């Protein structure tokens, strides 16, 4: 996942009123008290999965990575929930997941890249 997040520029950047976007709706439904992102960077937008950077929507105004996957692909979610979150590793912090429908699960991660990226800008 980290290769997808930090080596390519976003396909698109969305701004303005973002409450219509499914990633924003899923994040707000998941994270109690979450705010609207300043922008959404479209990192990958495929038919079966998509990855978005919700700039400024996380705790302390940090960015959140929202990843839409099929439930069968979310098996890695158990790895984050049960194993990796308890180990002192440098993997992105896993916030959790939200089942949107039988066809869609959202996974949410802290975006460590955004802080490094902003420091260089």
C-alpha cells in the first residue's frame, strides 16, 4: 500500500463541498466527530477498489487514507486489527473499517506520508 501512496501524484484533486463523496460519508460515519476534509486526493479509482487521501480530515487535522475494497479483499483487515496494531512496527496506523454494503468495505489508515510531503513543500 505505501508504494501506491507515496510514489505517484494523485490522479485528481477534489475540493469544494465534499460531503457527496462516498469516502467522506464512510469516514464521517466511522469516526465520531470527524471533520470534512479540505481536499480529496484520488490515488486510485478502480471498479473493484479505490484509494483516497482525505486531506485534513483526521485527528489533529492530519490526512486519512480511505481505501474501498471488496469484502473478500478485506482479509488483511484482520491482520491489522488483531496483530499489527499491537506490534511496534512502522506500518501506517490502522484506524478501523466500515462495512458499507455486501460489496464494499472501507479501510481507514493514518497517512504518515502527508506529514513528510508537507514538510518538503
